[in-house]
């Protein structure tokens, strides 16, 4: 496996927090070991990995950022911002340095405040037979779904779900938007102890550090059944008891 600091030009998004490019990993276990090592080396921060289809995920992240004006700098004190974010004394108009992360987080926090879990359910996500099979496969063999290149973002936030602001995804109208993804991730953390560790073009990745108890399992089945408008008997196929990871789709379609 190869891991190196992410350089300008290796990502189509601005690098607003310390980031690494991971490649040549040979298993999901190796990737998750790296995730845990980065967590241990960066106490007080969260680690967010990119998952499926890095190019598409970065593309929709860029559009989500613009749609919701998450890089808006008006009314912010920019006196401590890295000089490289300016041209001829004017801010370049988008966030591109870790010194500007506070702007992204504040903008995101303002917009997520009024979003309720009911908004997540009202999106009407569903799983047809083919999508269910794909989601089962993503949970059985996640290595096959994750892009050959993974960006690990060291996000200076305490809670894992707060890290979404560093890679806001969910652009199309029938997908969960970045704020609904936040609310969903927070619910899974608060109720079941699942930590958000990754976002891709279609998938959210969660990790649970303790065994899922029977009561939690039943609650999770009910929640995911409601989320996907799908019988619990079908949802049971998604949850893989052989590992502590959970992958969910947040998009209308999983292809």
C-alpha cells in the first residue's frame, strides 16, 4: 500500500484539511487499518475516507458545495487565512486551504440546523431487487466497490458525522443532500454507535467499534426498513455480521 500527502492537482476539490492519497491497498482490512492508524495519530480529529467512484464523488461534492454556497466568505474575518487563497489582494472565491476550514464548517452548521430526520425519510429512497443485491454485495465485499484511489481527510471535528462538511455529497434532487446525510449519520451514531468513516459517489460507510447488540440490531432493521421502504426480511441481508462495517446508499440509484 502507498500513502502520501495529497498534493494540489491530485484532487478536483480544494484541500481544506490535511489529506492523504492512498493507493495500491490490497484489502478492505488494510484500508481500515490505515484509517485506524490515522485516527490514532490525529487525536481530536475525525478521519473521512472517499469510497466508491472518486471522480464522480468529487464532481458531485463540487456541485453540492456551490449549490449550497458552502464556500461563501462574506462577513468572515479573513485576516488569518493563508495568503495563497488570495490573488491581487482579493480572495479567489472558493476555499482551498486548511486555514479556511472554519468557513466551510460554519456555513454547513448554519444550514444543517433546521433539518429533521423526517426530511431523510421523505426523500423516498428505495431498493429494487437489483439494487438490494448490489448493496448486499457492497457489504459482503466492500473492497470491490471502493475506488483504487482513496483520499483520507483529517477533519478537525470531534464527531464523525460532522466530517461531512469536508466532503459534502448528495447533489441530485432524489438523493439525500449533504445535510440529510449528516442527520442520517448522526442518528446511526446516537442510536447504534456507528461512526461515519467514508463517503463515495453513492455509498456511506460506517464502522461500529463494539458488537451490535440484539436490541440494537432490531432497531437498526426497523430504521433501515423505513429508510428504504423495504421489508425487514430484505434488510437483514444487508447487515454482514462477519465484520463491523455497514455500507448504505444515499442516492436514488446504486449502480
